[in-house]
C-alpha cells in the first residue's frame, strides 16, 4: 500500500508534456512556506475549513473519541483522533476533509492509465511529488519499476533528503530529476527546513557524476530566506554541470491548507512574488551558458 495525498491529472508544470502528478505522503523537512503541509505526515489527517463551517456541532456529537471541541471555533485533538472520518460524513457543508489515502499499486496504475493517450501525444508522463516521494521508499520503488516496465516517462520532484543507497537504486529508472536546492548555507538550511546539507549535497554530487543531464535544479525563492543567494545557486548548478535551473517565485497558494490544518502560517502577510522580480537571472543564465527559467 502507498499513502497518497492527491493525484492531479493534466499537470503541465512538473516535467515535459501532459502529466499526471502523484503527490505522496511523508516529508522529512518542515519548510515554513510549504504549499503541501498536509503531506508531511503519513497519517490520514483531518482538515477543517473555517469559512465553510456553520457551527452545527454535528461533528462533535458523532465523534466517539471526543477529539473535537469548540471554544468557540473548531478545535481538533489529533492525539485522540483515530481518523474514522465519521465527522466528515455528517458535515453537510463539507467543512471537514481528510488528506491521505492508502492505495495499491494497481489502483494507482488504473488511475494514471486513464490519460495514456495524452501522455503519448504530448511526450508527457508521470511525475512523483510530495512531500518527499522517496519517503515511502520500498513501496514507491516497486511502483517506479512497474511504471518503467510499462514505458512511462518518469519525473520525480525530490528534496535530496534520503540515503545515497536509495538514490543509487532509483536513479536508473528515473528520466528526470526535479531536484530542490533551497539554500547553500548549512546553518540556514538546517535551522529553517530541518534538512541536512551534507546528505542533500552528497546526493547532488552523485547525480552530477552519474547523470547530470537528467537533473533540473529547482529553487523556491523565498523572501527573507534565500533571495540573496539565488546567483550562488545558479553558479553551483553550472559548476556541477546540471542543465537547467528553475526559480520558483514565492506564492501563497498553500496558505489555506495551513489554516485548515490549524497551523500558524509564517508568511501570512507576505505578497506573492512577481515573476519579473527574478527576470535578471535568465540573463545571468545566458551569460553563464546555463538555462535559467522562472517558474517550473
Ligand atoms: S459538522 Fe461541519 S459545519 Fe457542523 S460544526 Fe462540524 S465542521 Fe462545522
Ligand atoms: S475522524 Fe473520527 S475520531 Fe477523528 S475527529 Fe472525526 S469523528 Fe472524531
Ligand atoms: S520539502 Fe517540499 S513538501 Fe517537504 S516541507 Fe519542504 S516544501 Fe513542503
């Protein structure tokens, strides 16, 4: 079984052509700008939309674990909640939803095969995303092997936070790595995101030596975090021989998910970053002879 957060059909930003992106549960990092915070844990996790809630208290009445409270707003005690989903069944305005569904490999294959004709006609394929898609390595590796056997183009959006042996096993099956670099400074990277610089950059070294042509570096550009070192990231990518850098301007599209998970969102008042803010880096890329794109 694989714990899936969401399957998005007709994706066009996560690799070439028309794709299906499978968002997998589980991430070892905790980036405060994360657009998919519901993927961090493998648990099936309750989300509550305050704007839809009419405070009828039906969810509280049906919850045998007494996990729901109002004071006066909806509160969930995740230590008590067993994920039975009875609260969702009685919530007529659909204010309660759950992220995380166990799927068999066959169920995933059935879902993605619906768009086989589109992948073929557009040179598209399947993108594994998350979370960190290799977090559930054993089962996900089986899926990757089957996808390869069936001839799908496989892209993977990864953080680099896993054992090098995992990367060595998976690398031959992957057509495109969309590999994060969030920061080059060890202290900043580790204290803000929970990543290990040593692990991530060892893995990037391995990729640069074995298959650099399959790697695109992706950097979310976050105000107050890494805006000042974007040029250094491009220079690093050039030095390692990677073919492309994608700069992803900060956006707040995940903000509601933080609210619905009842977590504090650090960038509450931060405006979305305009693409034009980063356009000078495409020029820098031309000077350095490395492709730099704004957006994915
Ligand atoms: S059942 Fe739904 S609408 Fe009613 S209080 Fe609970 S979350 Fe709100
Ligand atoms: S999922 Fe079940 S245990 Fe959790 S809050 Fe809803 S009713 Fe209660
Ligand atoms: S690595 Fe990605 S999924 Fe994980 S916390 Fe950071 S932004 Fe979110």
